[in-house]
C-alpha cells in the first residue's frame, strides 16, 4: 500500500544512525532473586542522587502496558556493588545478560517490546536501568534531543512506519533502527512534548502503584462523590490537552517529512483516524 513517493523517505537517516536501541538485563530465569515492586523495598535502599554510594536497588524499565510519555516504572532491581550478585551468578546461568552498562542510570527513552495496540514511548528518567522486555533508547553522542525523538516516535506516522516494517505485535530493536528519522527542531514542538510528559507525571501522583504517588483524589473530610467528580473532570481535561498536543505533533511530523496530501490520507486511514 506504500506509494513510490513515500518509499523514498527511507533514504533519510534512520533512528539507528543517531541512537542506540538497547536490550538490557535478563535475569536468566531468576526474577525472584532480583525483582521487587518499589513499595516492597525500603525507600532509602533505592538509588537516588542522595545515596549513590550506598544503594542496593535501582528502578528498572521492564516494559509494561501501552502508555505514552511517562510511567510504567514500578519495579526495582538488585544492583548493589555494580551488579556483583547477578554477574557472579552468570557462571551458573549463561542466559543472564546485562548489556549496554555504559547507559545505566542515564536519562533516555523507554518502550515496551510488545503491544497489541501500537508502539508507545516514554521518557526514562535518570537513576534507572532497563530490561530486555523493556528496551531503552539513548543518544550515541549525547547531542541528540530526546524530546524531539519522543514526539516523533509517539506520532501516527511512526506507528505507520513501524507497521510497514513489522506488522506484528512485537517491536524488535532492528525494526526501530530502520525507521527514517527527521528531527523536529521547532521549539514549540519540543515544548508540546515536554508538556505531555509533565501532564502524565502529574497524573502519576494519584496512582498508588507509581513511585510518584502522593495522595488519593478522595479527601475523607469532603463528599466522596464530589471529590471523584472533580478529579475525573480534571483528568479528562488533561487527557484532552494531551490529545490536542498529539494532533499538533502529528501535523508537524507530516510537514517535516513533506508528505503529500495523498500519503497523509493513507497514513490516517491505515491508523484508523477519520
């Protein structure tokens, strides 16, 4: 279904030429030794800026359900003494992996390796590592803008490109690397992406499973129904703002790729957008 004109877009530089798509840790079937939910662990033992020399656990990107912009980092991984325990265990379990250590604890992007919906990419904060099921993306020379790439990868055009390269529910590193990439350099585009990240982070404050959780939207001193109504109205307004921002991003990506009206219509139809 791809037009000849659209096929020519694949001569552009690719994501793989600018970024490393990283497969991280695999415990070799020893998950019970190394993984915990963050609420099962003393918070003082989880890596943060204040305890870089004394931590035992660190947050890990292990994928999770479809979610854009931010979140899905609920698990921690035992990595004391620079992963001494799992590295020692590798002699017994050769299937253990811990690649791309040079990117551990650095900010980047995260995505889930499989989804029945489409590719969803999130900002991955510092002091975090990554797993093979929850792959991460890092700039090869630290000069690339993560928010530009984040906006592009969460666009409907990137979803269309991904479907063209691999029409399955699995997102392989090699397929991501082959996606043609044109940076979104306009300042307002990056501001829109950052706004979506901040909105999603804000909503994490009301989800009890998130590390950013602060409080329930229900105030026991007030009417419960009114509390929920206020919260859901506010939440719906914020999700609407994200959708409007995504519409701006989609249009900016179309313009950056100089898509014809015909190809735009094909992409929109393929992605089920009227």
